[in-house]
C-alpha cells in the first residue's frame, strides 16, 4: 500500500493512486461470487460472530507485530486497519468517532482524514451524526462493506481451519 505522506509524488499522481485504490476496494466490496467457481476448501460450519471478531483482532495484532519486528520497512495498510477496526467495533456495539478512526488507521491524522474522505465518497464508510452531541460524527461501514469483510473473514477462518480465541481487547489497535 502506498503511504502518501512518505512519497514525493505530484498531487495529481497521488490523487490518481487514491482513485485506483478506491476502485479496487469498490470492486472487492461489490464482487459477487461466480456460480462456476468452487471453493478450494469446503467446511460445513460458519464461524460465530465472536470468532470473526477474534480473527479481525488477530489480523490487526499480527500486522502490529510485523511492523514492530520490521520497523525500518514501511508496511502501510491504513485503509484495511481502519476497516477491520470499524468492523470489530460495529459488531461489539461501539461507536467510532472520526478522531478514533484516524488513530485506528495508524498513520498521521492528515493521511487518515484523506482516506476517510475518500472512503465516504465511495460509500464504503458512512458518517452518522451523534444524537447526543451535534459536534461529533461517527463512522460506520456501509452494509455492502460489512458483508464483504464478513465474507473475507469467513473464508480466511475456513482456510485456517482453526477456532480463534480473543487475543487482547479487540477494537483498540493504535489507541
């Protein structure tokens, strides 16, 4: 993934790259399974919501470990980190403010805000006003994005063939 704060690209090229990434993510969100394609592995069970939360938490924890051990390398997947965090928080009934979402993206706030703006414009994320405080806005996944992440996590869970237990407090990465 391209970290725009660390690359000296003309604004037009950076904007094109963000647009390309948006289209790629939108394709993933809207892609329907092909009827003639059979899964590589077939399992007769569906993971529970708790298992999907644990898997998302595990993926984020593994990425943090990777970054810790390879500090000199720039592994940048802020959009994915943000989406996984919003997924977990949504399932646990936690509201995520824009500022908390910026922290979850694990990049500078200006970069996170650019990504959030892009994701909202693509309807991958939705802004929801706080009913108790008109100054605050929460972010939630669109239904399509929620479903795409759930399908992805289900397939990863099935491929791993293991039951994951919660490893630490989910939804708190980078906070």
